[in-house]
């Protein structure tokens, strides 16, 4: 029995699996490149902080990288994977600087109060809750758009199967 005989006539499932597996090296490269750049940006940020460069300057440098990255992604969307991977360098610079400056800024705010851990963890909690809210709201928006364009029920893809979400009737 060959592999083609075992799929019960579902050739689309095999095509989807091949397409999704071809993206694995691209995703792995994006993660590794961003993490390596983040490490280097953190070291450089620490170096500049010790040399007297202000935190506001570093914070603005981190903020500038994000819109530049987004603009390059839009500009290079059809240029190929190497160009898209290169935008991860800017993502790593922003992430490294923000990761470095978070404890510095909290230490500046809480100096002498003994509340560093409280404020630091509170800010981390707010960031996590906000990220979760954005993920859920954008996911719901995207799938409600799909729902209103002709599919029945709000569907979410888990591996091979689509599962209807319980709150899909409100779209």
C-alpha cells in the first residue's frame, strides 16, 4: 500500500502539510536572527548606558526601529525571504533595548521606595494582559470577517481540523 492510498482521497490535506512545512526554516531563521540581534543590542545598550548615554535616547532608538521595520516589511513583501529575514534585525534591536531599559526605568521610578519588585511585576502583568487582549480581539476580528464573508460559524484552525468557537454566534 503506497502513501497515496492511505489518504482516503484527501489530497488537499497533503498539499497543506507540504506548504506549512516549507515555512519551518524561514520561521526558525527569523527567531534565531531576532534573538541573536536582541542579545547584541542588549550588550550595546548596556555599554552605552555605562558610558553616559541617556535612557531616553536609547528608548527612542528602540521605538524608531519598529515603524522602520514595518515599512520595510511592506516595501519588501515580494522581494524574497532574505529581505524579510533582515527585518528581524530591527525587531531584535527594539526588543533588546526594551528588555534592557525596563528594569532601569522601573528603578528610576521606584528609587528609595522599596517597591521595585512590585512595580516591575505589575508592569509585566499589564503588558501580558494587554498582549492577550490584542491577540484575542484581533483573532476574533479576523475570523468574524471570514464568518461574514460566507463561512458558517467562527472557525479556528487547530492542526488539521477546524473547530467552531463557542462565541461565534455574535459575529
